[in-house]
C-alpha cells in the first residue's frame, strides 16, 4: 500500500498563517466614493449624527426629501474607525453614501473623541478618494484627498493639526490628452 503525504497538517498550518496575517493586517488607509468597501465598519455615534444633520449640504438634502434633521437616515453614511494620532485614539471617518455623493465625488468627515463627544478634524471635504498618509503633522497622520474630471486631476494635502479643522490646499493638474504628459 502506497502512503499519501499528510496534507491536512500542511493545510491547517497554511490556514492558521492566513488568519494570523488577516488579524495583523494594516489598518485601511484608502477610502473612496464607490468601489472600495469599508474594511472595519462601525455605527455612526449619535453625537456625530447630530453634527451631520446640521451640515449645510446634508440639511439641503434633508429638506429636498422633506425630512427633519432627527430623521437623518443612517444609510446615508458609511463609517470606519481610524487612528490618526495612534492606536489609543479611535477616530471616526465618515463617507457620504445614498443621496450625499455627487456625480463622481462624495463628502468625507473625520471626528475625534473628546470628553464630551466628538469634534471634527476634517469637516465636509468633497473628494472621490481619501487616503490616510504615513506622514504626520503635530502627531496626526496627514490626509490626501483626490478628485478627477475628464480634464483635470486634483489632489489636496490636508495636514491634521488635532486642534482645528484645517483649510484645504490643493494641486490641480490637467489630465493628459492623447497620451501627452
């Protein structure tokens, strides 16, 4: 009788290695309007829902749909826990969904916890994608916002100070036509 190699122990080792890699996987750093899922979704905390219901863009959408601020649908947002200042601070990144996005952009917010609730670190930034960078300003990871049209690509660097909502500064570049650079 010919013996077969023991594949069960090897398969088990491979499975355990994959589970270990998945658990130690780096935190999600790229979020976008449409095709990238939120890897670590969380529910939007009530104080952030109240803040969002007072956002001018959200208030206009609520009004157009004959909804009161307290009727703000949770389905209008996707949320993820991120760590801009380090693993001890659980920041909440919000991505506009449902009727919030435009043709090829959505709105992003980032909130950090305080002793009395949450405060915005990034307040209603329109973009196609948001990337959490490795570079830090005042201990917080910087943010890069990207958008594109048929004629222009735009990236905006946003240093997060941890003390105030930053002003945007961006770079616009024409999209190369016919392969030109």
